C-alpha cells in the first residue's frame, strides 16, 4: 500500500510535468513547495491548468474505481461497473438534453459552459438514480436490479440517438466531444465542488466495509450474519451514484476504469478483503487515470487525445486479458 | 429433559405470489433439543427449506408460533438473530480469492464494528473454529484450491466462529463422497457434544442420518411432522412413513433402504451375510425361486446347487437363467 502511494506521487509529478510545454520535475518541486518559478508562464500553466487537471484525474479515478468495486461486490458480478446501473448513461442523457435538445428547440444554442454541462449531467444521473432506486425498493433480488439498470441504460442511449439524429452538426460535435471525456478545462471552483461530492460519496463506503466483506458470501449469508442488506443497497446506490455521477458530469463518460481497476487491485493485492480493496482500488484508479492522461497529452506535442480513447485502448486489452487468463468465478 | 431451544407449535406456512397463495404445510409441531444433532428428513418439495427460512425469520408465519429461547422469532432483530443462529446454506460461495482464514473470520461479522477489525479475542475464536474442524493447516489456502469436502468444512468453521448456540445446515453433505459425508456428519455430531451446539441438519441422506443423528424430524407431504429419537423411530417403523409409495421401504433389521421386491422363495444355507447378498442379487435379477436348496461355503467361496459348484454369484445366476 505504501509502495502504491509512492507510485501515486510519482504519477502525479509525471502527469504535471508532461504536456505541450515540458516542465521538469525539479521545477515543479521548486515551484510548488518553495514558490520559486523560473518563469511566470510556468506558474500560470501549472496552477491554472495542470494542477486542477491532475486533481480531477485523481478524483475521477478514485471515484469510478470505488463505485465499480461496490457494484461488483454487491451484484457479485465481475463485469458490473458505473455503466451498469445506468448512471453514466443518465449523466449522458442530461448532457444530451442540454446540448442536443437545446439546439433542436433553441433554448441553449451556444451558451454551454462547463457548469451547465455538469449540472445537466448531475441531474441526468440523479434522475436515473431515482428510477433505479424506485425499482430497488420494489424488487428484492440484486440480479433483477442489475438487469433493470442495464435496460435503463439502453433506453436512455436510444433517446440520445434520437436526439442526435435531429440535432445540428455544431451541437452534435459538442456532444460527441463531451462523450469522449476530458479531464481538463475545469477551473478550481469546479475541482473543489467535485472533491466535495466525492468526499460525500465516500462516506457511506467507510461504514459499509464489514457489510461488503460479508456480502462476498452472498445476500443470504450476509443477512444471516446480521448485515442489513436492504440498508446496504441504499448506501451502495447513493455512494456509487454520487461518485460516478459527479465524475461523469464533470469529465464525461470515462470508460473501463470502473470495471478494470477493482480487478487490478484484486490481482495485485491478492485478496478479497474490502479493508484492503477499497484503498487499493482508489490508489490504482488514481494512478491509472494520471498515467492515461499523461499518455494522452502526447508528450512534446500540442495535441492531446480524448481521455476516453486512452482508457479504452488500455482498458479493453486489460479486461480481455483478465477474461482469458483468469477464471473470473474463481478469482472474484 | 432439557428445555428446547427452538419450538414450533401450530405452524402454518406458505408463499404468496401475486394474488395466489400456496400453503406448504400446516399444524406443524416441533422442538429442537439443546446439545443434540437433529436431522430433518423428507422428500423433495415437502417444504424443508421453507421451514428453515421461517426459522431464520425470512418468512412470516401464516399461523402458529415459533419460539427461539423463550422469545418469538419475529421479535428478534436481524443482528440479535445472527448471535443465536448460524447457518450453512446450499447456495454456492463464489469468492474463490478468499483464504480459509478470511472466510472463517467472516463468521465474526455480527460482533465487529463497521471497519471489520478483528480483536485478539475474535482471532482466538476464529483459530479455535479452524482447529475444531481440522482446517488450521489450510488456513492460507484459497477457497478455489480446496476440495468440496474441505470447502464444506470451511463453511462449517465459519458458522462455528459465529459463536451461536444453534446451527442450521441445509444439505451439508450434498455433492460429497461417502467418506466425506460421514466425516462431516461425525464432525457435526462431535460439535453438538463438545461445543454444546444444538444442530439441525436438513438432509436426503437417510443412511447417514440414521447413523449419526440423535433425533430425527420426518416431514411428509400434507401431514404432521414426526419427531423422535432416531432408534425409537426405527423400532416403531416410523421411518417407513417417509416413503408413501410402496416400491421402497426401510428394512429396520438391516438398517437400510430396500426396493420392495417379491421375496425369493428358496432355501439357502450358509453364513448370514452371504445369504443376504445372494438373495439381493437374485432379487435384482428377478429370480424368485429355485427348485432345490442352495448351499454356500466360505473360504474359498463357492455355491453348491444341485450337482454343480459355482465360484461366483455371476456364474450361478447365469446357470439359473
């Protein structure tokens, strides 16, 4: 765990120092800790652009991984992730309403700022969350909830397709870019906001560690050991919804982190104990996104790749490798 | 007689689905006695698992009373119940990445705080549970690497670590080979004595239940539950009532199940066990009679019939055909 913490610090420094203008790590050090900048432009780049982006990468990686781990354990399904409860699709739905429907009906033609997108995304994620919760309240079986979540996601994607079909080229491009995900472009206010929501979303997790461990044996065993599975389900929906909802709202849908990172943590730490897995997933997620983002910067060039493309390029082979190499049901 | 730990009276149970309701059984009376191993036997679909669900407080009673240690089960909270009852269920445990030690530690869940931190005392109890089930050497093995029998023992160790006076096991010996089945039941019987546990085992395994259970509960479709000391039930011919169809019955002399085949009318002379196996083989082959007496000899084994001598039952049967 200590080693992983070191890796996190190194990834962070690497992430901050790489970009279209390369800033050496020693310069970053001097600047951040002693306030000595060789040029003022470096300070500008670092403080206003790279630091918030690196923090967003950490928050997003942590949030998605932890919500993914919760869902995988709760649904006892190795392929569950933030997409599964329809939360990511819900956020996409909110943004699609803002950008696409906005362009069709003319209520948000050009004035689309990050706050508006974040609010729309949060509302969309919240809407799906409420719907899923209503279902969760009625059905007792977690598999049913899983299927319903996937169906909500499918239905919402269909609505987005319809909106995309009727909207103009400008809006379509805006939405497409949002859906590719981006860690940058957020100001400090938004970073603080995101951090606040992530902290609130982590709160239920801390109090559910014992319950998640018991849940590894299945719902019946967990409840025979005095775990209130109904309450845990609400905590899980709340926490996973907040974490992945806020990340998707601010950064767009970021693929694979939610699914792949918990497995990475299980493999690296070789344990099923959530006292280890939660911090381990958080660290792995943060490191993965920092590195993906650094890679996406195409060091030395002014261009950068959308984060979703980078995580998918790394995540897809990882998940395929996991599926082929390891017996999921045995290792899960 | 000691006071029962679980007692049911006039229990009526069923499921409600949509507008329809289906009654499983009614008017059931039973008592689970402390420090004893009780086996619940009955055909598939008779409601054994339903009864267990009700005892675990998962299914509301339609009628009657279910009392656990002087208090109705419906009045227990889930947390309180988890300190009274530990279970081993039929549902498979998928967490193959877990070690035996971690699995058994989960049994301490009802006593832990939200962080799941194990105190020294918790660890002692976990170790003791593993020692009692002879798993201490397998402490760091992963569940995916264990045999079915070992995994079942690990589940029993987990239930032991839960430190509840009552243990309920739903078919703990299913999918196990004969040796493991006896070992598991022997282990449970031992635990009922040394650890003073009251154990209820649901099983299909009549042979093993008769061999190891102190008490039997026999549940039959649409009828009341028969309970009693195992040997009493055998002597009173009650075990036979489990088999409503006449094709199978329980032979109380030999202590095992038999297909009800026509008796073989023949005179056989020889050692008692040899005679019974020969008759068994003849019944299976559908040979109900032989014209003259059969003589069996030991060491070397041979069958003398009419003027012939046979070295094996197979040869003999071939001749009779």
